[in-house]
C-alpha cells in the first residue's frame, strides 16, 4: 500500500513493515511477521521492483513482531539487518521480554491481535542472526539515507529512523497509533514497554525532526506532524499516570 510518494506499507494496523523507495533501490524498515514475505514480494512487484532492488533492512528494535522475515531476507539476498547494539541479543531471540507493562486489556482487541499474528507466522519466528549494529546519529549509506535516533524505553535498543527523503520518522514501538491490547487509536504510549518513563523521555529526541509522517510499528500512519503526535502521547501518558 502506498502511503505517499516513495513510501509504502505492508501488513496492517496490527503489525507494520515499511518500504522507502528511491531511484537507488529500496530500504525496508522492520520485518514484521514471517507471513509478510509474500506481501513484500507483491508490493515490490507493484512498483516495478524485486528482491534485487532491496538494499537494506533496518530494525527499530529486536522484538519478535519486527524481525519476522529478516532471516529469510538474508537467506535470499545476503542482506544483514541493521539493529542497535543493545538489541542484538533480543533480535537473535536470546533475550525474552518479561510479561509486564501490558496496561489495560480488552479481550476482543487482544484476541484479534493474537489471531492476526498466528495467521502470519507469529507462532514460529526465526531469529535474526545476521546483523549489523548501528548507533545514535548514524546516517546509513542506503536508499533514503536514514538517520538513526536512539530512543530507549520500549527496549534498550529501540531506535527511531528519520528519513527526510519521505518526510517521515519510523518510530517502532516507542509509541503507537493503535494499541493492540485495547484497539484504541491515536498517538499513545505503546504497551509491552520495559521502561515507560524512559520511552516518554525519548520522545524529545524525535520532536525536532519536523517530519510530517510518524510511522509506528502498530497502527495507521500519522500525518499530523511529529510535534503534535508527541504532544498527544505526553498528554495520554500524563492522564494515565494521574
């Protein structure tokens, strides 16, 4: 699905993976679930591209619903995924997230998320073993020239990926526009966050990008500007803590 010129999404509001398309090839942001492989090929074909045009995969963090087809992409193309060094073991499935930080749950919303994940290979996710590490401030020499912004909180190695070429910041699970546990939409803190206070503090690091598009790992694209999204997230976090 095309979001804007040079910017595409595969998946759904449950789980997102994105393509940044330039004349020099394609950069993928997050690998979603294993079952996204066929939609990836279909989306590439729809824009006259193929696997040979993919130049990079950048993971916003190492959680299982963001590494889905990373291992297969490496097997098919030799591409090693970029990930922050603090999330390397997480992407390799050597670290598991504790069962904390859930927040409110609506059974229907949770069941829908689990069913969607299971239908798209979420019960058997291969580790992303072939990785290249990134650090805060890195600008990658790949399509879109993405700039890495370290945004710890959801996980220690969570990053945002700023791509001025498409006027977008890919935020992973530092925030969400659809809470998979409640179904509530709009910019909000993400569930399953290891350090919620740190995640909110990390928003300062993306606020000055000035990007129009804010693209989360879960939920619809937000085109109201990063500054407004950050304001709403902070307001939501404040009301939840009150």
